[in-house]
C-alpha cells in the first residue's frame, strides 16, 4: 500500500518540532552531566534557565543564567568540570529565596576562562549548602581549592568565582564574597595534596557581616 504524502509531511513536521524543542535540554545535560534543569524547586517557584553552548574546531563557549524567586522547598545541585577546573555543590532548605546566577566558560585550545557569579537572599527557614571550587593544574598540578559549607537561617550574599588556565605555568583561582548572615559558615582553602598541603580554615557561628577574598596565582613561577 502506498504511503500518504500528506501524512508523511505531517509526521516529519511533528518530529522536527520535537527535536528543536529538545535542543536546549540536550545542551544543558551535556554541560552538567545531570538532569537538564539543575535547579529543582517547589512548583510555586517562578524560575528561568537560559543556556547556550557554541563550539567549533578552535574553541568552546558556554553561557548560562538563572533566576529563582519564591517560597517553599529548595533543592539546587550542579557541577561543571574540565581538565583545568572543577566546580560542584548543592544547596537545600525551606523558606523564602531569591537567587540569581551567571556562569560561563570560554575555552580556546588549552586556554580556559571560567567565571560564575551569584546573588542569594534567603530568610524564614533553614538553608544548608556544601560546595567546592578547584584548579587542578595550579602550580604544576599541585592544585588549589576553596570549599564552603553553611547552615543558615538568614543570608544576603554576593559572590564571584573565577578560574583561568593559560598554560602549565599560568593558572589562577579567585573567590570573592560579601555576605550578612545568621547561622554557621565555614570557609577553607588548600594548596597542594594530602601530605604537603598549605591550608587555611575559618568557621563562624552567630550573626555576622563578612567579606572574603581568596586568590591563587602561579604566573611567572619557575
């Protein structure tokens, strides 16, 4: 029996629309290695996630922005990895939240530039997190890392993180944060491995206003 040309055209159009609609989802899954929407929040939350990924033989660009505002249960989890960087963490709680974030990575051959910025306001409940930022190529693969944990009932925080790698002798990691909070906040940084590490750790429990700048830079080191 011969196929109906009209039916074939209709089916092809339907499949094309499905594939086009799935495009941004595939992009987000490729970047995270996780579900397409890394921000999992209560149904009442208005949220937006915009991501774009451009690649060619000479480079790679990834941009993402997100906005979450509302009241309810919060579960945010994500990771971003490359040979020159690793950023991962989670945040979970229940209360009123306003969270905006930007994240981008620009890679050309072996040069990598990664930046992420966030603004977080939370109150009326309890919010916990655990996250880390690592530059594994720092100081000829000795590595550098910043890790953060908190358990807070209120927080107003702005943060900027950057990792840059130009070659084995030019790598940097930058962490900058300003915050007012009530609860427990722990921040530590480390250079080197288990047996030859240089470490610094601070923990605060109470009501505080804090400004923290951390920078690792091995440019020019021989």
